[in-house]
DNA sequence: TTGAAAGCGCTAACAC
DNA sequence: GTGTTAGCGCTTTCAA
C-alpha cells in the first residue's frame, strides 16, 4: 500500500554511495538489502547469498569481506523474499481448540521445540471450535503461508476429513481415525479408558459414571466404548443415566455436570471424566453439593496435566505423554514434508494410570 | 541448510510449461498461479489481481469471468509473493515466557482475536525464559518475518531494553517501565499489591508473607513495594524472613516455597503470592505440611485465572483483565504499525480484588 | 571462485 | 476498464 516511497528512497540512498573505502556507517536496520551489502563488500549479490547460506565454495578472504559488510550494515536477510524464491514459508501451523487448556499447552510445547530444532517456526491457531475459523486455517496451507499443519482439534479434523484436505500436508494429533489416510499420533483411547474403569472396579465401585465430551469425536467414542466394555466384562450393565456428554472441557462444565449427575436416585459412587480439567471441575461440583472426594465419590481424570497433582485431593488419572505426542506429531509432519510421497505411519504412544488421592 | 534439492524440482516442472493456447486444465492446487487464472479467464494478470483484491474498477462481467476461472482452477493466492510485493508479513509475534500458564493463555486469546479481526495472524513464541531464544525472536522482526511483536516476557523485556530494539515495532504487555519509550499496557501493580495486603490486614493479619518472583522484574519490584508500603502504613515493620523470591511461577515452586516459609519460627499467618499458579501451589504446599487454608493460614493470589474459583478453598485474588490486556496490546501494536511516527501511549487497566474462600 | 541474469508470483504505476 | 510492465529481495543456474 503505502510502502513504495520509503523503501525506494532508502534503496536510492545506498545506491548513491559508491564511495569506496570506509563504510558509510549508515547504522543498521531498514533500507539495507543484499545488494547494499554486496556493494559495501565489493562483491556480487550471488556471493553475498552464498556466504549467508553457508555455501562452501567461497574464498575465506571473500567470506570475511562479506561478513564484515553484513556486520557493519546491520543487514538482516529479508525472509519474505527468501520465502518466495525458495517457495517455502518455514512455518508450521498448529491448530488447537483451546490454547488455555493445559493439556494442549504442553503438546504445543513439544511441537514447538521440534519445529524450532529443524528451522521452522510455529504458527499457533486457536480454533475455538469455530467452524469458520477452522476452515480458514487449512486455507493457510493452500495459500503457502504455512508449509504444513498439525491439527489437535477434533471438530476441525472431522470436518477436514469430509473435504478435499487429505491432499494437504498435515498430521492429526490425539484425535484420529486410523482409516482416514492422514498420518497421526495418539494413544490407545479404548484401552486407556478401560484401565481407568478397571481401577475403579478394583476399588470396589459398581456404579461408575462417565463424563465425556461430545460423541461426535472419535476419542470420545473410543473412550466410551472402553468404559462400556470394561463394565460389561465385570458383569455390570451400564446404566445410561450414569453417562453425560459435554460440549466443553472447561472446569465449569465439569462442575455442573457433576452436580447434575449426583442429583438423581442411584447416583454413581465413582466418576470417570475424560479430561483432567473436567475432573477438577467435577471435584469442585461435588464439593458444592456436599460430597467429599474420595470418601463419598471417587474421581478419575484423563491427561495428567501438571495441576492434577496439586489439587485437593490429588487427582488419579490416565497420563498421556503430552510432550512426546507433540514432538512426534512435529516429526511426522517434517517427515511428510521432506518426502511427500512416502507414506507416513500412524503411531500410538503408551499411556499410564497414575494413582493419587481422588480414587 | 538442506533445503535446496526438492524445491528445485518443482520449480522446473512449472517452468517447463510455456505451452500457449488452450488451458491445460491442470485441475486445482499446485502449479496454478495468477497467470494461469488470467489465461483461463482471458484477461490480464492485473485484472485478476484487481478482482482478487476487491478493487472497484472492474466490469461485473469481467469480474465474473475471473471468479469463474478462480473457482474452476481452485486457485489460491500465493501469499509468499504477495508478502514480498507488499513488504508485510501480516504476522504478529507474541512472546510469552510460558504458554502453559493460564494467565498468559487468556491474554494470548485476546491478542489473537484482535489480530485476526484486522487480518493478521499471530505467531506465538514460547521463550521459556531462555536468553538465546528470546534474542532470536526479535530478529524475526528484523528479518521481516513478522510485522510487529507483543512481548509478555519480563526477562525478554529487560533484555530488549538494553539492546537497540527500541526502534523495532513492538509493545510491552503486563511487564513495563513507563520510562522505557515503548508502548505498554498493564495494571497498577503497586496499588494492586497494596489492595491485596490491605485486605489481609483488614482480616486481622499482622504477619503477612510475600511469595514473589525474581525482583529483576519490574512488576515484581512494584508489587513488593506495594506490599511493603501497605504494611508500613499499617504500622507494621516487614520482616525480611516473610519474603521469598522465586524464579518460577509453577505450581511446584509455590508449593515448596510455602513449606519453606512455614518452617521457621514466627511464620506468617497469611501469604500473598504474586500469581495464582504460585498461590495454588502454596495451598498445596501448606496442606502437605498440615496447615489448613484459610483456618491456619490465609492465602491471596494474583491474576484470577479461571481455575482460581475451582480449587478448594476457592482463591481470593487480584483479578487482572486478561482478555482486555491482550486486546489492548494488539490494538496498540496495530496503531503503531499504521502510524509509526505517532507516539503511542502507555495504558493502565483496572484491577479488582476478588474475595473468595482462601482469605 | 565469482559474477550476470533469470526469475519466484504478485501488486501497482502508468498507459491506452 | 483493462493491459503492459517494472520491480519487491532473494537464490541459483550458467558462463567465465
């Protein structure tokens, strides 16, 4: 828009100083381009580029001249230009439904660390489960703003599968369907949920409630099935009134769900919540209706966010290897980018039951 | 580093198709550029560009032709090229010390929402308080990868002030020095801390502990001064043993600090922690040494993250308008980008004491 | 080992 | 209203 004048002007300035010898000392920043550095160093732009990119075939003396000029001018490569030329943005998109959820935060850290190790930056997008936003993020890929994407948002994934996005360079993390033809990393949700329920069973509970998210999501269905089958295997017929499906993982959602669940005859004596945030809310909700945990009601969560160990009582939960989940997702994506043809495998990471005070 | 080979191949492919005449019908995606669309629509690239950018001076019929061609080809603008041409990346960098901290997460949401409203995307960077990473992020600005930055990391800010970064387009959020010549948004930390202490005083406490972060940080010094002055004003001589400085805001840090604090004669009867995460850890730590909150020890936190209301006992805390903090920071930055010369003001947002069960 | 020059795909003068 | 064309700043042939 209003850019041409200033930039042009400064370019002119540097062009207007063919003064040999002493560097004109025009401080750092702005106007300086690779051409200016070349001029100051008395070499061609090609040579400057070679030095900047660490190519071997440059005479040490030449290299030093260039480096000196770069130093003196405070030049920084314009990655906008570099990106166009090399046709890559070196940006990885990460889509999460909610940055505020500690579970996602830790995964995001894992992604970020691997990405940075490989010279990529991470563009974090909070979809807020908003379909409009969700769709537009995949477009970032098509518009070359990002080289690849990692999606953690179940809703987005459901939607992506329905569209033509399978050709795009992305991987699924935590929420996935092995049949979907997109690389993924996650855990065995079915077994994990079963492990949680079996723990409760072993503690003598027979009436076990399930506070789940929307069964539109794969992971929710998998965990529900794990819950159901574990109950059946113990000879218990699951009561439908013990189950609730929420469209949020917020603390508040868990709190009110717990209150609702307790407000019925034959209320459960234990609750399995599919997320620690939900479970923490559940404990709060239970307390608000006068129930003590674990004495009156046992609670098991899912994820093992760092907070789980801090609350009262400390939360018994299924630990997911969050950091590794993120790191693996990033590696899978990088692999796919490096070799678009090779088919990248799906990977399942181990989970683990962590027994603390709540159940 | 290893980025040359693959790219070369694809460039060659598209370059090898100067075939004139009938559009090769090469479906959607890949190779398609604005020139291809122009050809299919039978117009010039300039016209396509005009349509794409919503310029008015295009005949409806022409516009339709172009749109049809865009549709048929599945063309998406290459923003790499656009960015170079317009000399802006439309990316805003946000630097936080820790994405996992719910306090920052909420602010980040505020930034993201304003950014997106204005056609920018947010590049989130977790500095992890690592000086190396910190420094490299400001370089993103110099390399034109981001148009501007919002910094939430105290350590990074301290360092940025020492360097020549004041010329860069960035704003400070939460941590700031009015004298630093960089736009900022935050709260009145001095008064806020005073309010917390006065609340405790009003509840009859005389021995009030302070669990603070590193006094290298401006906000930490401001809150400490607020604490000290409030105590003095009440005729109390602050005991140095009541104060602790931590280099982390993690739950664990708060927990162990609390244990340490209690492990001395004349231990405080109340604790003011400068962050809710710390305060939650404190409550946990207190419990682990057999102290009950608030009966034995009162606890006041700072921030009012959503979790504060959920724990047992619910946390009394100083609420910061997190969402607004983020939104304001983004607006300040956008303002600065729109008009680099105008001097953007510093803004202070109101805080508020939220009284719950812990004190 | 170095330089000249051809673009990457787009926008915006400037003509017509 | 529409087309022609000149770059944006960089990387990478290709030739010397």
